[in-house]
C-alpha cells in the first residue's frame, strides 16, 4: 500500500498563476484533509472532506478551493496564487469513526509563489 | 475555538539527556490527544491518549495525559541524534459529524547534539 501520496512534490508559481495539488489515498478512508505548515505555526487546516462529494472549510480557507469527486482523491486548487500562499502543504486521511482519531499524512508539497 | 499550546518551542540537548515536552489544550468536548514526530517530511504518529488510556509508552518515549490540568507531557529518555525532529501535539474534539478533525499546536523543535 502506498498510503497517502501527493503530487507534485515541489512547485514554483508566479503571482496570479493557478495550480492544483493532488492527494490520493489507498486506505479506503472516508475523511481527507488539506493543511498548510508555516514556520512556527504548526499545521493549519485549510479544507476537509467527510466523504465523496462533500467538502467543508477549515481554519484558513481563503484563496483555496477543493473537490472530492472520488473517495480516494482530494484536490486543492489555488485560482490566483499570492506570495502569502508560499508554504508546505500536507494532505491527510483518516477513518470516520469516533475511536480511531489518527490521521495519516502524505509527504508534502513545497510551494513557492514569487 | 479549540486551542493547543506547546512548550518549549525549541530545545537543544546533548545525547543521553532526558527531555520533557509540554502540551496544554482548550477544546470543546475533548475526545483524544495525539503526539506526532515530524522529521523533514510528513508527521508520523506516536501516541494517542484518551480518557480511558491516559498513559502510553514505547521504548524510550512515554506520554501522560492530565485531564484535570488539560495538558500532556511527552518524555524522551536517553536521547539520540535520531530523536531530532519537530514534535507536534494535536487534540480531537467531539463533533456531530464524528471523524477526527484535529487542532495542532505550534510544535517543539528538538535538537539532539552528539
């Protein structure tokens, strides 16, 4: 099993450009999440999904959109990139029950916006 | 709004030392507290503590949950250079939609020098 995978691993954008980050999981998890990590700020939740076809806003959703068309995939889009979106982005997935709270993380995408 | 605070934010020790990392939280309807280790890539799961499992141990690492003080500690004995990492604390609160939405602290950067 590959677990959680993310593409691309690195990307450099110019201000105003758009891009999509792809997350895929093969653990049949219901829940998926997108986080950003900035120095000294831990992980902040951008958007999450509790199942195929559903999405919800997290702590810092502005400037991002997401889609969950298939259970195993969760896409994060930046329509018009800004330098403030320079960060490391992590995708995660988890079970949907109340007991197994552990989230499984992908390797991350390092995004730089010039 | 759920909140997690970790201390210290950074720590430098010598191999063989024992360290204690702290995590305090404010969360609506606490469900669990999780510790993760993050070396230059994705966070990896260490422990999950709940009301029914307030103490966990694995090798040189151990963790205790204090529900009265709304806090947790992570102890690492006989530290090794391979313990150098960011240690993240996260809490899960009960939500109507279940699942495992986590709130993360800022992390503690541990550096173990030979």
